[in-house]
């Protein structure tokens, strides 16, 4: 017997004005948690629809999408009809833009005391008006190395997770007090949260998961690459035994000679051989093409 998927937001109405990635990605998660989600877009639509239709379709599956010009009387009327039956408003406008639309927190809370607002901004507090994007927030957090772009949009997706978490917090608070709350989610803060392991030194080159441990690295193999994650002592011991290395002393995994020996062992084997070895010796690894 399978357990039904938990729907903690069943019956909660969320209205989103957030465009591009963080807001829609958060809304996608809220829908999965049972919320009744409506997304209001300007007449020109969401930019994401134009430059990545597949991503837009994935994030908006099952979401009610409406088109409103919030600068017009008709758009404002439609907005406030929806707000009157909404539990949480999700936005990604700068505070100054929200104020021009009459969506500043003081005005909203006075008119809809039970409504909560979750506002996604680039940087917190007084910096919320500053222009920025995922790349600049990652750079500020020390997560951009060299000239290569990061492999994914960490700040945006981390901000989406924090946005959905904030909606959960708002719902819990509203149910306890009967009043709405205002919560801010900053993408730069999301980047800094993701950067904590590096701040602690864990992912620096001298850190155990930054390359210093011979069992936690990416190595070339005969027909590709292999990501080895033999970090715990029993995994490291299994890797050493397979490579013919004396791994009885835990300090051996930090020795350059061990990294060289593991590299030589892996370089002589194909991806298929290593995948078989992983099963036989219970070694956490994943092979990749060259």
C-alpha cells in the first residue's frame, strides 16, 4: 500500500505576479503541495515563455494563467477581485514598483488583513532596488570560478525553494493568528546559503569535499570520467582495496601519492568496468562521458 502524497497547502489560494524563473519555479512547488495557484501576467506575457517555452510549460502545468494590465483600471479591478479571495500573494517586483501598483504592504494589509505577501527580491532590505541577476548574486557569494558560467541557476532555484518555504511559513502564521504576514526572500541570500559549505572551507581545494580527499574527486577513466564519492571510511577503504592501496590509516586519503595511485587505477578502466566495480565493492561512483 502506497502512502498518498502529502498536500499541506490543499485549499490555500496563491496568486503570483512573479515572472521569469524564481517565482514560477516556487509556484510549481506550491501547486505540487496542493495550493490553488493563479498566475497573472502582463499583456506581453512572461519573458520565460518567449526564450524557453519548454521551461515555461513545465513550471505552469496545472496553473491558472490570466493576463492583466495592472496599470489599467480594468487590470486593477481584476487584481483586487482575485486578492479578495487569495491567501498569499507572491511577487517579484521591486518595492518601488509594488508601491506604484498599490501593492505595498501597508496598503495591502489595511485592505486585506488576512492576506499574506511573499516578495522575492534580488538583495535584502535597502538593497532590494539594486539591479542584479543569478550570476551577480553567485559571484558575490564566491560561487563563480574562473571565466566559466555556473552549470545551473543556483540563486534563482534556491530562491524558489526559499519562496515556497516562505509561503508555508505565512500559511502557518496566518492560521495561528488569523492575520497575514509579509515575508521577503532575497536571491542573494539564497546564494549565500548555498555558499555556506565553501565559506566553511569544505569545498575549497584544501577541503575534504573540495579535492583534498582522494576518494572525493572527478578522475579521468579509459573512455570518459568518473565522479568518485568514497568519503566515509568504509567507502574509502573499499576504494583503496580495489586500487591496491593500504587504506588502514584514514590520513592516507589526504596524501598526494594516494590521489596519484587512485587516478592511475581508474585511468586504466572503462566506464563499464567501473560501474561493475561499484556494485561489487559497494563504492559510490558515477561515470560520465569524456
